[in-house]
C-alpha cells in the first residue's frame, strides 16, 4: 500500500502518470491497481490514481483488451 501512496503523493498534473499523454506506465498502474483492489484501502480510491484508472478504463484499447480477457473494464469507485 505504501508504494501506491508514494505514487499518489508524487503525481504531477494531468490525468495520466506522465501528464496529458497515456503511456505504458498507466497500463501497468491499471494492472497493479486491479491486483490490489482487495487491500484494506484499494488504491483506486485514491484521488489521482482513481482518476487515472478511470481515464485508462475509458480508452477503447483498454476496453477491447479487457473484453478479450473477460475482465471488468472499470473499478467501483
């Protein structure tokens, strides 16, 4: 959980980890947040991480990939 807090506190501007542009970092954060959703404080409930996860989930590429894998696209925030 501490790693997610470091990410949350170091976040710059923009909906994605590197600002306005989507990157592999965002896909990786989406995956890590998916795996960590059962933690006592799910990282997708953090303000900046949650906003990023929502933005990644709205991408058509994410929707197609999730459909192909049979997983939910978005988290319950």
